[in-house]
């Protein structure tokens, strides 16, 4: 019985970790998107050098 609850806790912690990693990934993604958007905006102001 005790081992079973330990497994449940492990699974629960794993799910929490996974969701944290996923939300971190989303945050990074939006961060990168913001940077790219800023670069695009800057690029439209500056003449593009070929």
C-alpha cells in the first residue's frame, strides 16, 4: 500500500515537472518571438543591407 502511494506521488511530481518544463518552453517561445518581432521592427526602420 505504501509503495503504491509512493508511485502515485512520483507520477504526480513527474506531471508537475513536465508541465513546468512545458510552460517554461512556452515562455521561452514567446520571449524569442518578441525578440524576433523587435528585430523585424528594427529591420523595417533601417535600410536592409544586402
